[in-house]
C-alpha cells in the first residue's frame, strides 16, 4: 500500500527531438521549469525547481505514450501522432489525453511520388495493385489502408527517412510534415491528410484516478490562458535533408544504401578515399539521393537500422551499416539473403550489457541470482531487441520482458528497466548516467552488406564483384 507521500510523487515524461525547444519554453513560461532541459542536455533525469514532488525523465517522443500507458509515468508530453499510433493497435490503453498544448503543429499525410501516376484516392481503391506503404507509423498505416478499402497492400515499417523510398521501393508513404509545401519539396504528392497533430499533455488513467496530479495540470491550464505564448512561435526544426531526383528503374544499375546520422561523415571520408566521389553527401544539407561519379551506381541515404531488412527485401543490392544492425537482423531471420561482404574498419563501438551502478551484479549469473528472488521478470530495454533476446536465451535467463526503445535508452535504467543492451565507444556517457558495463557482447564496426541474390544476378554480377573488391581492398588499408 502506497503512503500519501509516495502517491503524491509525480513523474513526467518529456520529449527529445522536434518538441524539445517549445516544451522547454512552455515549462519556463508557466513556472514549471526543470534545470538542464535543453537541446544540449546530457542528463535524462530532471527535478522540478518549483515542485519538490515532481520529477521528469527525457525520452524519444515515440516512447512516451507507451511509458505513460503502462504506468511508468503519470504524465507525459508528446505529439498526437504517436498517441494515435499506439491507440490504433491498443485502443484500450490506459492513456488519457488531458490538454491540447497547441504547439508542434503538423499533419500526417498519405502521399505518393510525383513521378507515379497516382494523384487521387479513388485510384488507390480501384486498382488491383498490391500497394507498398512505407512509414514510421505502421499501425496507423494499416488502419488507413483498411479505411480506404485498399484491396491489397503491404506495410514496410522503417525507423525514418520514409520519404526517400518512393517510387522505386514503395508506392505510398505515410509521414509527418509541417504542411503540404514541405511534402511537395520532397517530390511527393499529398493524397490525403490523415491527422492534424500537435503536442498534448497525457496521463496514465490509474494515476489520474489515484494520484493528486491536479497541481501540475493547473500550471498547464494557466499557461493556455496566457495572452503571450512564446512557445507557439517555436517551430520544429526544418528538415536538413532534401530529396531532389528523377526516378531510375534501370535493372542493371547497382543500388547502394548509405547511412545518415553519426555514420555519415566517416562513410563519406571512406568513399572519397577509394575514389567514389559523391555529390550531396556532405555539409549541412543532405541529399537523400546523392550522385556518384560512376553512372552505374544509384544511392539512397536511409537509416542504418533499416538497411539489413531493405537489402533482404531486394530494395538495395549493397549497404553500408553497422555489424550490430546486421546481427540484430540475422538473429531474427537466420535464413535471410543478407550477408557481410567486407568489414570497413570505421565506426567502432562495443555492444554491451549495462546495469545501474547501484545494482550489485558483476555478471549475468549474479544478475540471474538477484532476479530469482523477485516475483517480476527481468526487464530489458534496447534498440537491439533481437540481440537482447539472443543474449538472454544464450545465458539461460528464463523470465524476462523485452522493452523496445527508439533511442535515449540510458533513460530507462534503473526505474523502468533492470538491464540495457546498448552500444558505446568509450563508456564515458554511460558512466555519466550512473551506469556500468556488466558484459561486452561483441565489437561492431561499419561493414558492407549485400543481397546474395544480387551477387548471382546475370545483370549485376560483374559490377557487384568489381565494387565489392574495391571496398575490400580499401578496408585492408584503412
């Protein structure tokens, strides 16, 4: 039985990413400020400077509705798009929409490539075609396809950069954007606005009924009554990538997937070193379709997490990703046609098992002994859900619960998970968050992966062999 003091402790989940700046401004203006909540923060745990019983933790926005729904947090701030993505699959989730915060406005659009002869919704339901829909919102995509009465469709979930897949690798895309002009700038045609979105204050249903959250909610209510609302003037950062291209369906060309994010710069350096010059793959403005100096290679820039699956599907012949994401894919799909062709030597990280400094477990066997005395299963948070699953099964952990995350995984320990499977270069960031490496699973570096079927294709075999050899020779001298 919780005491009154424990009941009054309120936990708030705050967003990283597109809503962070406006949310920080809102909290500051309404007098509910948290120290260290800014774009530069390296802290995930925050304490209110006003209310001693109010604490917060910073998450990737997609994780917040889930964390609130399962009761790990009493309140949260996130976009309506991620709320609807959760409830589209779990309509009975213990999640309440409390207050429309009015900022972070945008829309979810269903769109097609401007180079495809699809300009209206009627064409979608009339054709017998099996529509390929790429999106970060698979639950909403499935619900929308059914509502539109598409006769046949397939959903391709991705971690991001969904706009780059049409028209060669997908027919339709469901994505968030500020407005139709931003959609058009990606060479897409908006077919339907599925949802208008903005930031919401949400609550866990049980917390709403059993805890006194009214004091916290009152701050937000007073803020919405203010005449001056400077947080409404803070817009999500414009995209730093563009998607200017003409589609290419030439079956003899080699399709190469290149990584965005942290791996972009070292990948660009490696490609320049081996004489593969690229236009649009450096600087602040990233082209999602950079051009090689060799006209028989086409490239797209996508998330490294998506590459093994995309290569397996035949959307790309080759890709530069990390061994961590290759292993995560192969552990789930051991008969996949994806194979490692060259280890490139850069992007070195360790994939590690991490626990809180306070947990007295030096290895997995000691952790199992500690967990044996508890009624609840071991909770493991990770972006590498299949690597985590294999690690636990290999170590004969019988009772565990996997918690998929979409980044900022350090935030989950120790309150919301017992163990973290994460990557690290030096371990310094983990130590700053009071975490400790308990085990090292393997070393990961950037690697070239390929589709075995493409390697055997009469149309591509010679070019593939030549290109792979260039990568292998450069890797040996890197």
